[in-house]
């Protein structure tokens, strides 16, 4: 196995460009950071200088306040950080999500995918395959049991359940950044013509998506309508609200709302049970097993590094494919959120 | 099959008892014979399909994919049927999927040699839900959070029957229970179990919340023995021992059966005798369970006996409607005529008031006692847990501060979380494992422990992670006994995590010697 290029430091705390002292998605505040996307386990507040896509910077500003040291890097443009050429390329994960291409002074190209997916998503730019020597991949769903079905079929299934129980409302748990907006776009795509009702925690980022030019269907705040009016309607809320008293006040014809959750984890029964979910919707913003393995085959890197998730299975697959691979065992990544 | 598969899917997604009752009831009302009968057999654990072992299912899938990737998937999902259902290659439209009764018929008539091809053929006609249902059915472990009792309650409610009557006739019938459904739908007479040595449902107790409010004079007070609750059923000279869930465990106790020398149905506690003549530990009793043949040495080392609580039938006479005081009288008479070393009476205790009773509970004279039972003297013997008649009042658990050593992924609801925790205590400056706990914590604490394990892993062995030895857990347990199976020489009974003591340094956790002293104190 090749050694780590001299210009790059790899520890359990993350990846760092030695010369410029720049960290990638650091778990703690640092003077200089490159951020792949806006999810909280990748983008934290309190860094000095930050390099990211304009969308990711806008999301960070919405979450953490103004980012005085922000350097917007549009996809494809290159910045020189201590002799390392840094460019960002769409990852298809959420709006603004990017892979980081690093080209060292020795000519070695390392691509850090961040979180990514290959399935179509109308709310963000699609994943761009970037040729590289070393591909640093996530492994959130890196087990062959994880095969995400067509997300539109999942949404249609949920709407069918609502149609036969119009006295209840359909409450879909979806993460506030990315998943919620993708579900909105999916609803519009399958022909749901009614407004969609949002929990307060989803309002700000949904508005931000629209400001950034993403077309989404009409939404209203749950707080602005009488609860009874929500029977037969679709309500989106963060997953934490599913088990909350908040959800019990929604119309349910005596049984409570139809509790749905949009997540790749819903493929496994126990995960749906743990959430008390009645209608699991397998809709994920991460690559499934087939996408992960197809991407590695497509890129054909000299070496694969696995950041976080179910790395054992992906490492084993790489060994079967005779691709040298190693696990980075990064700390501070929360792979539960999807 | 599709209807049964959707039933299993829906059952798996709800934890509400009423919702489960409704789902099963709707299925039974809408599904024809004999499919619904086979579904009841599957839900109540009475479907036996010997040709398909989990090992066979594993071999089938391992022939179709990389075995390591299968193993890692299984570790994560935590359920064989679900793992195979998710991994089995989807096939396009082809042969029609079998109905539930067709699937059962094919599986029942299988030889071991035919099983792989037939099972694989059926799996190829099904979708993910169908494959899950078929493997669950074939390997005989549904585990969808439905007890046999709940399934029978659902059946009773669906057809407007009394659940006690359903329980009563159930054990004289076999799948697919056609006479039962004929009776349920008013097309036939009530099936009759009289004269057969069948299981009769147990009467159970509620935990006692408020001892001060119990009128002691109206109650029979006795010890709650720490063995296995059994029903000894003798009819026409045929002798059977049934455990709590209605399993026939007679085979494992050939030393005890001859002592059941009268036609009767008797409720009691199965115990073993320690070498000194007292009650042996639960661990010694466990040695005798789940054995087809029992060695002479084991029969002599741990002879079994029954400590009798109640008498349900005397000869062929049903006593269950009589008050406990009268049944107890007849029980005493019955036991007096049986072999004293094999069947004795659970003694009646006297306590003048609640505080003396509490003193008895706290300091029972035998380590084989779990606490007290209080039973209304006028109570009839009714199936299940009826409020206000019988109470159990357990002694307080012991506790020890132990250090987390290893964590393993859980199964079922806990799959993919590190939820099985091995903990240790100090001996000469090193930690020795003293037990394993997988409950006692809330969902929030489980999530916290899972994160802690992931962040403090120092080694991995398949699904097991070794962690840094610095998290103290307060472990509660009912008792602790010497054991050769553990390096520490101790075995805890019913250990659970009482509290996470993240504040306490690991060096201040308990020693093996201190926990062993609790075993001594318990003796």
C-alpha cells in the first residue's frame, strides 16, 4: 500500500494539508477549514477561514451566523493552499455539497467525496466523477443489505396510505437540511398538488433553498393553520419531532398521524421500530451499496480510504476487487443522520 | 403468503398491543382455512418444520454471495430471515408465489436433502416481505413481538369468544385448528380437552405496588421460589411437565415423573436439591434444562423436585372455580400422599402486619427465594394476570459498580446498536469479566452508550468491540452464585444496568472479592 502523500496528514481527527494548516471537515474549531457540505457533523461553527461552495457558506451562515473568513469556491475553480491545488466538485448529497479534489506538489490527486449519492435529486447538482489516485469515500450504507429503491415509488406508497385514511395526516420525518427539501420536490414530482405543511424547524432552510434558486412546491407553517385542517394533508417535521408531544396533536382519527420517516436506515426493520415508525420510506441522501461499489469501479483509484460508516464491508469488497484500501476511523462523524 | 407477509410487516412496526390485536384479528377474519390456522400456529410457536435449520438458510445465501459480506450484513441487521430477505437476488416475474398453506405443506413434507432446492425455489418467487415471512416460518422463530397469549386474545376478540375458553380448548388442538375455527364461527361445537394430559394456562401475579393497602388476613402469603414455574399434568396415568409458555419439558426430568402418582393438574415451582439438602441455585437448575437425555451423574448431583403452590384438578375434577383456601386444603391432602422428596408444599407464612412482612421479604432464609407471593384466599384460579387477586413482592436487587469491557451489537429491536455489555470487576489490579447485561437502560441511555462505545473502541472482534476500561456501570442483579463458567468464578442472575456512572473513576469500581462476598451473604 502506498504511503500517505507527504503534504497530507491523516489522523483520527481528520485530514489536514500540512503546509497551509487547513483541515477538511474538522470536528473542532480550527484556524482554516475546507467544508464539504452543511450537515452539522461536517460543518461546525467557530472556524477562522473557511473554503466551501457558496451554497454551503450560505447554509453555514444561516446556522452559525456570519462567516467572516469565508472563501467561496465555485465548483471547478481552483485555489492554491500551500502548494496544494484545491477544487470543489458536486457530490449530489445536499444543496452545495461538494467533493474536494486535492492535487499535491508531487502530482498525486486525492478526492475526498464527503457524503455523496448517485441517485437523482432535483434539489442539488449531480455527483461528478473526478479521476484520482486516492478516493476518500464515506461508507454510511456500505453493506449489501442497503439498496435504496426509487425514491418516487416510496413517496407514492406514502400518499397511497394517506388516501385510504383521509382522517389522519401523513407526518414525514425528514432532516432539516436536504432531506426535507428533497421530499418536497419529490411530492411535486409525483403530482401532489396541495400545499405541504412544515414544522417550524424546517422553515428557515427551506426558505434558504428557494433563495438559492431551488424550485419547491408551496409550503405553509403548521403553526399558521388550525390543527384540524391538517387531516388528509402531508406534514414534514424533523425526525426528533416524531416522538414528540407535538406530533400527537396532529389529526389522526384516534390513532395519531401516519408516522413516516424518510431515511436510508428504514430499509432495516429494527431501525423503523426504534423510531416508532409505521410507514418506513427508504429515501436516502447517501450512496447505497451498489452506488458505492459502482463509483469505486468507475473511478478506478490506486487506493481507497474509508472515512466513516460500515467500513469493514467496503474494505472487504475492495480486497476482493484487489483495490488497496484502508479505514481512517474518523471520530466525530455522526452517521445516524440521513 | 402475501397477506401473511404484510401481517408480519405491520406487526413488526407497532408496539401497541391494541394495534397488534386489531391486525391479527383482521387477518384471521379475512383469511380462509387452512391458511389462518397455519398463521396462528406460526404466531404461537406451534409450527414445527424440522427440515429447515437456520444453518441451511445460511448455506443457501452463502452460495449466492461472498460469505464475509453476508456475515457483516447479518451482524448489522441482527436477524437471519431479514438479512436473507434483503440480500436474496430479486428475480423477475416467474412461477406464482405459494400460499401460506402451500408453503407449509411443501416445507412439512421435505426431507433434509430436498430442503435446499425447494426453499431456494420458493424464495425466488417472493419479494422482500415474502422472503422474510418464508424464512421466519421455515426456521420457526417469528419474533414479531407477539406472544402466544396475545395471538389467542386476538383470535378470541375477532370472533367474540371468551379468551379463557379459547385458552382452555387450545392445548387440546393442533394446527391448522379447523375445529377451533368451526366453533369460532358458530359452525361447530366447542372442542373438548377433558381427559387429555394437556397444558392448562397459568394464573399470574402483578407486582405489589402498595403493601400498606393489602388486607393481610384475606391473603395466603408464601415465598416466591427462584426456579421454574411448572404445571404437572397427570391424566389416565400419562405424566407431563409444562413450563410457563406451555412447552413440554417432561423429557429432561425422568427422576421427577414417577413421583406424579395421581391424576391431577398441579401448579408449582421446579427446583433442584443442593448437596446439603436445601434448594439448589438457579444455575444448577439450568444445567438440567433443554436436555434430551440426562446423565446419571447429573440426576444424582442435582435431583429435581416440585414445591407445590396450587391444585387445578384433583383426579378429573376441575377445582379452578373454587376459592384458593379450598384448593389449598385439597393440595395439602394430595401432596401428603406423594413422595415427600420429590413433591413438597410451599409453606404458608405468617405475618402480623406489613412491616413484618417487609422484614421477611428483605431477609428471606434461603438464597433460592426471590421474594413473596400474596394471594387472595377467595381467588379462583383464572388464566393470565388478573388484577387484584395475586401479588408478587420481590426482594431488592443487589448492586455493584463494574467497568465496561466489551460491547456487542444487539439483535431484534436493538440491532445495529451496541447494546450487549460485558462488564468486569477488579482482581489484583486487572479486570475480570463478571457478567453481561443487555437491558435496564432507556433508549436515550442506549444511544449514549452506543456512541460511547464507538468513540472508545480499542479493538474489534467481528460484532464485538473492546473498549477503553474507563466507564463505570452500576449493575443491579437479583443474586450471584459461584460458577465455573466465568473466569471470575461468579455468575450474576438477571443483571441489568441500573445507572451509568460516567462520573466515577474506573479504579473505584468494585472488586471481584466484594461481589463474591454478596454471594456469601446471600447463602
